[in-house]
């Protein structure tokens, strides 16, 4: 992200906010000389995220992508398996499926932008069958092993429906909550539960553009204590004996450093404040732009959910607004925006994968612009984005 832009009028899309105790905690790590993967702050940060998310254990790792890779391995997904996954998402949600030798089957989204539970159910009922040993995709003959949902832009995917499907069909349920730390149910069957903690295993990201950042980093949580332990083991070179350097499977160096954890501890202290800020600016955009000039500000699921409202979506309802022309016009006025991701089933390495119920994903891909949403975006700068949009 371009937070080093010298132009003071420039409004970035999403930049980190280090207004808390970041310098203090990082200095402590430097002074202690524990800057690498040892040191007390990694454990402290794991414990803090576990407490925040209401989980018994959290496993720190060096990115959200590695967290998802560990999640798939912990879930036992492997060569020849298929995983139902969204097409409207960042590619890092899907690549780990390939890392373990499995293949994604792409499912479209609903109006939350998250993978549609209805389409997932329809795919399972019309295209798959239960046989001894699991669920099989009739067209490919492959075993369907898991559902991987992504809580897009901080919106909660329809977890009661996904949990019921996973249960009915005997599938693992994996949550990519990389964008959704802090999103939680406030009522319903999962009242009090955070995004990432409802399925079998979930992953968070602390990349620079996420709601809190460690520069780069991630965290895995699981409702199976043995899966979390296995993920920790895999992330630390699968070392079975510290002194003799015995390794009992193929491991990875996916560890977080003490420096990253120091940043994370300071960031987590501010998370609830960041979420309040995200809500205030979203409301400002919503009030000023929704229904005006051919614009809609997409809603987050509000019914029984407290979303972290990580990324804001302007939907171009009026065909006279061309997405890329608008992005260029905003850029010329020092406002950084972006389109939603190119759909994964259209990416170079996924063109041959099965893809199902794509209409809404294609439409949202064509018509969404993400608006500036930093947790230090001022009311004045937000107003400038609004005024600029209303004049286009
Ligand atoms: C950011 C992100 C990831 C990957 O997280 P990193 O920490 O950047 O590796 C995965 N999935 C989605 C949906 C993301 O937005």
C-alpha cells in the first residue's frame, strides 16, 4: 500500500495505523535481543488472540496464506481431494488447496459477497453422492473433502447453513477469516462466536492491509485441540526431538517472529477501536452515497452479526459508470480505490476447474469499487471522497 506517498492530499485505500504501543513493544523485543522466532511475545500474542476469539489455543504463523495451508493439512485434505471454495475472493484463499494436491470446485456468491450456502447445497444435492468412504463428485469422480468459506471484506458468511451442510455431508469446514478478525454473531445459534471459530479450523491474517497488522503474519484456531497442535508442529519443521534434530514428517518454517508478535500485541489492544472507526466511516459513506448518482453502498450482514466492516464496497448500479474509468478518475484526484478481485475460476491456473452458480459473482466483479477505509481515515477525507464521487 502506498502509505509513503508524499502528496498530503493523497487518500490511500487502506494503510496501517500505529497510534498505540507499537514502538514500545517492538523496542522491548529489540532490547531483549529476541527478534526471531523465539521470545515471549509470540506466546503472549497467541494467548491474546485465543482470549479475544474465545478459543483455547491459537497458533501463530508467518502469513494468512501459511495459516490456511496449515489448516488444510491439519484437516487431512490431500492429493486427489476436492474442496468447495468461492470464486469471488483473493487467490491466497484458494492456492493452499493446490499446495496440498487437492482441487477447488468454485461456487458463486450471494449478496453478502461470500460463497452462497444455497448454491453450495444445490451443488452437493445435484452433482454429488454419498458412497462408502465419503462424498463424491459424480462428474470428476473425486472425493469432496471440505468446504472452505471466506468471510469476504469482514462480512460473515452464512455459518449456520454451512455448518449444517458440513454436518449432513460429513465434510470438513474451513474458515478463511483473514479479513474478518472481530466479526461475530450477536444472536442466533452461534451467538457470541467469532468468524473463524465456528468451523473445524480457521485462519486470520495480519498483512499490512488487514484490520490489524504485524507487517506480515497469521494465526490459526481450531475446535480440535489436536489439529491446532499438529498445525504448530508442521509450522516448526515438524521437529520431534529438539536436541537430536529428529523430524517425524515434512514440516515448514511458517513461524512468526517476536518482532511481528510485538506489533500484533499493540495492534490487538486497538482492534475494538478500529472496528468502531470502520463503522463510523461506513455509515458516513452509506448516508451520503447510497441511492445517489447511481450508487449503492453494499450492506454488511447486520441481522444478528457485528461485522468488522473491513472493506467498503461501492456498487455501480447505473451502467453509465464504468468501473475502471471511475477508478482512474478518482486516482487523478488523489484518491486510491480498486476493483474487487478478478474471479479465481478465470485466473491462469484455474480455468479448467469446475465452477458453479456464478451470476452474482460476475456482476459484483464488474460493478464494485472498494473505497478508502483506513482506520485513520478522517471524517474530512471521507467527505472529500464522497464529494468527488457525487461530482463524477
Ligand atoms: C489477505 C488474505 C489472505 C492471505 O493472507 P496473507 O497474510 O496476505 O498471506 C487469504 N485470503 C484472503 C481472503 C485474504 O484477504
